[in-house]
C-alpha cells in the first residue's frame, strides 16, 4: 500500500477556458478519461469523519484510495491497485 500527502487546489472553469489551457500548455495529446466510484456506509461514517473512499478507473488501471485527515492538517491518501475483477466486484457489490 502506498501512502502520500495530498495537496490539491480545485477551481471551476468554463469550457472555453479549459480549451484555452489545453492549447496554451500543448496538452491536446494528454487528455484521458477516468471514472470515480465513491463508497460510504449507510450512516455516512466516512463523510462524517472527513474521509473518502473511491475506486478510480483510468485506462486499464483500477485504484482503491482512502483519503483521510491527519493531525498535521494534511490529507493522507492510502492507495492500492486492484485487479479488474476485484474492482468490478466491489463496485457492483460493495465491500
């Protein structure tokens, strides 16, 4: 399992701004498709404790990631790669 510290900034941009940035940074050949599947318990334990659990499908890769707060104020990520069969089983049947 890999653990990392996440530093992330998000902002909402228009489609026009997105296309402008793609051209400005010459990223036309670096666009990919990904799907995120998020999980929680019926009582929203993860959300209520500022955590997130997801499986990200990108290309042929399925990665399970738990994001959790740390006492130093950072957001830690623990990730493992899954086989396609295991990922699809979790997506369809839960944990």
